C-alpha cells in the first residue's frame, strides 16, 4: 500500500461524535461549597444546550446539519502516509498523520468552535468571549462566529500576542476583536498586572478575563467559550479519530501507536478517544499524549481537584494540575502552556489506559524541521511535540525490527509561527525544565481542596 493520501468523500464523513463519558467513570466537577455543581450553576457561562452535552453519557451524539455544512469547507481532512519521512528515518514503521491544518484557521480548533458557535446561536446568544494561547483557538472561534453571525471577543496571552501579531489580523479579518491578556478591561486582568506588570500572561489568567467579560454583560446575551479541557470540546474533536479510523480501515491498517500533543488535551482526545474505546474493549494499542517538559502537567503534576483558571471562576475539576496560579515559562508552544488537563484525559492517564510523555523544546523543533524537510508542510510549535514522539517511536521500531503502524495528529500548521523558527535557526531557542522545587511551590494552591476518588472504568 503506497498511496500517499487516504481520502474520504463528504458522504463518508461521520454523522455522530463519540462521547467517552459513556465508557469511563469520572469524578464530578465541584462548586464552591464542595458539592457537585448543578447545570443551572453553569448557565451564566454556557448555553444550556452545551451544558446538556457536557454532562451527557449518551455514547453517540448527532452532529447537527448546519455544523456538518460548515465542516464540509475543509472536512473530511486527509490522512497522509509520511513516506518521505519513513524513508529518511529508514524505519520499518508506517507513519500516518491526520492533517488538521487544512481548516481555514489552520488547526483542529474549528472542529469544536463551529458547533459551539452554532449551539450558542440556536440558544439566542449574540456574543462569545474566549481566551487564546497560540492564537489558533481565537482564530477558530472568530471564524466560527463569522459563519453563524455572532460577535467574538478574544483575550490573547500576552507572550503570544507579541510573538504572533498576524493572528490578531486573522481574527479581525473574520470580524473578531482581540486584546492582549492580562488587560485592564477586567478585574482579573488588572489584578494580574498589579502583581507583575511584565507578566507574559497565561491561559489561566486569560480564561478568567474571558469568563468575567461574559458573566458581567448585563444584556444576558454573552456567553463564554472554551477551546479545550471540557467534555463537550473533547466530544466535538472525536470527528478526527472517527474519520482516521474509516481511512485506515479503507486500506486495511490499524494503529499500534497513537500520538498527539497535549495542552488542554483536545486534539489528542479527538484522535485517540475512538481508539480508546477499542482499547477498553481489549485491543492492544499504545497511546501517548505528549507535553512540553516546561509545563509537565500529566507527567509530573498530581491528579487533584483544581480550578481551570487563575481567578478561580471555574468549578473545581478533577484533573492533573500544576496549580491554577502557575505561570509557565514563555516557551513558544503557546497552546501547551496550560496548568491543567482535560478531566477525561487525566482520568485515562490515572487508569493507565494512556501513557503521558514529555519532550524538550529543542527536540520538538528538531522533529518539526525533519518533518518539514521531508513531507514539506511546516508544523505548529505545539504539533512538533507530537512529531518528536513519532521520531522516537519510529527509531524504536527500527531497533526492534518491527513494522509498527504509527498514527499521529498533525494538529496545526506553523505558518504564523516563524518567530520561533527564527530563534531555533539562530540558536536562541532554549530548553526549560521545571525543578522539583518549582513544582512543589506551584502545588500549594490546591492543598486544601477536596481530593478526587481514584475510579476504575474497567
Ligand atoms: C496547533 C495546536 N495544537 C495543539 C494545541 C493544544 O491544545 P489541545 O491540547 O487542546 O489540542 C493547540 C492549542 O492552541 C494548537 O493551536
């Protein structure tokens, strides 16, 4: 089988998302009183139709027709065999990448931005607020809001805002508005700036700003939208894995190894969850979420109850967390600078169903460049972390002499990330590794919170 691209027709696109909550046990989110939160507690933040999806345990959820219509702009996305990379690595492994960079903003993020904008529109909402780390999510939500006639306001983490000015222009092209976070527009932003006027910002702070902006709008027509972490976001992203499964099936392949980079967990979950179901049912697959050593949430932080944002506006979520006050170093994979992790991904890590790994920044760029020089396309800094793991696995297959099938999520392109590539080429890019002391200090913020139960799904 030497075809390079494995394509699906529009008719072959999946019509339902896969909901992993039907197949795993989860600790519930808790309110300020330490009790499980109720749907109505979330109503000022999200529309009720998305809240219902957040807690649903139905295994399959229909994708609404207007969402499928917008998906058709770029979906089904291609599954590509990395033949040139395989050759360069001289590996017996067959490497397939699911190319999510073909969406208008350039990543997997619109897979959830589009349904989120749609459900808000149907609920009568007129304006969405959000945060963005890499700029990919803010662009995706601006694009989706434009499709459904909603206003969009994006709080972009300062360090990324400065590194990637064209992301703001992209958001404005679709009619979105973008400010650097922390900003002076919200209490959360002003407090962060008071503490440190030179802060690079963090996703935790930007989330606080966006939630505050949504709930304080007296018209009641504004809601907040999150690009990762939550159950409904993971749900929408499963279109990736469901398509990939069909594509591999077409050519009689099945993955031995599945890899995705993990910031809040959504692109990893999107590719992996439909295969996790097979693993729960007895298939042998190695599944690796890959994170930066500079923000080692799954690999070095404990599984605890913690807030999803710095100002503690979100409920307590059972997840791996470096602490809600943690401000990661300003490394270039902005979308991987998050202190927490999706509760569903965390739960799978606790149960040993998936095996988290971390890589250093320079190793990630080495892999990204090896990929660009063989397959041609240039990965986002986040995606390079997954590619570093692909290279390690391809090398391992070579040493073992095994014909493994490696499937990786190519979460986004790096065409607006050349600042980081420039630094790499000039030798100015540095590795960061958190010390044990730093991790101990950052964990103090959740010491007095309730502890999640260690549940077993199998
Ligand atoms: C291209 C790309 N990949 C990965 C991520 C990480 O997010 P997640 O873990 O939710 O997929 C981001 C986040 O901004 C991104 O832009």
